[in-house]
């Protein structure tokens, strides 16, 4: 198949950027989207031009680095599919594809389709871990966990931190990502000792990074390649309110307010 690609090219953070048009000829429908870009880049290099810069790593839908917007949709037209898992048979001969990076104030464009997602790292660094001493690794069945909680924790842990939720949200909110990272620990016994501190710190880091607020558009869940549910945002809001009230109550009891 033959395709027309309109690709966002931007040299660095300061460059204004623009769309540049390329022709992709004799594209196999069995190629992945990234393999198609590899072939286009080979042609650019042979012509002495700068190849298109894009993030990739595992190319198995696990690492979350391959984020880009294709025809206005994060990761492209197929649901529950990362860009690296997207195959060219999802398109038709003669299609025009508009390819651009994630668009969010907290995700600065570094070059072409590559954005700075270190804001996600700072959110996780703020509390997405368990720091209490747990000794040696316990037996897997030593701590009983309700199956409902275990299943929900696994669903939350499925988040790969790709940023599609942010790119899809009209407010560029990171609530789904943050909620998933908070919830998969908050649902397990090991995460309880730091539960209050965790949610306050991670939401604080999210706000400090400049992400927008959640107004329940639901675009994040629709764009998530792993199907992380909006219910985790509701859980995050409940945990945050409980932690904030408890913290305020403790401060008032010790003379911190009033």
C-alpha cells in the first residue's frame, strides 16, 4: 500500500515545529507502525536527510515508550493497542496519516515525536513505592488478600505509563496514571502503612508538574492501551479526601490550625 504521512518535525524544545509530508511507498500490511517508520527513516538517511525521531524500546506493548498521536488518536485507531502493536493493515491504501507527539504542557517536545515524560517519574518518586522494612521475601500465601482486591490491584498495575491518558484528555490530566499507581499499592496490605502519605505526595507531585484537572470526560480510559478503568480515579479521590481530612485533624489536635 502507498500512504501519505504528515509528520510533526521539531528540532528541540525551543523550535516552533511544523508538519512535513512524506510518501511511504510499498508498505506491507503486515508491518507494524514502527516498522513502517523505520523504513521511511531508512529512505531519509539514504537521501542525506534527518530521520524522524520517535521513542521505542520493547516493541511488545509493555514498556510504554512508543507513544504518538495518529490521526488525532493516541496510539492510533485500534482500542487496547499500543503504537508498536498497531499494524498497517489497520489502514487502507492511499490513506493520509497525521502523526504528532503527545500534546500537554507537562510533556515538552524534545524532538519530533519524542516528549519529556519525566513528570511521570517524579510522581512515582513522590510515593509510588513501599519503603517500610518487610524483612526477607515472605511466602506468597502468607498474607491473605481478598481476590477482589488482588484482581483490582493487578488491573491498576497494568498501567505502563505511556501517557496516552494525558494526550487524550482535553485538560491534559494525569489523574488516571496517578490513580493507577496509587491504587495498586493501596489495595494491598503491604501498601497500608504509607497509604495516606502516598496519595497526598503523589497528587501533590502531579499538580506541581502542571497537569490539568479531571472533569470526567472519560477520554483517558478510552485511549488507555491497557484498559485501566476510571474507577481508579474515584478511588484516588476517596483516598485523597480521607488522607487530607485525617492530616488536617491531626494537625488541629496538635495545635497546627486555629
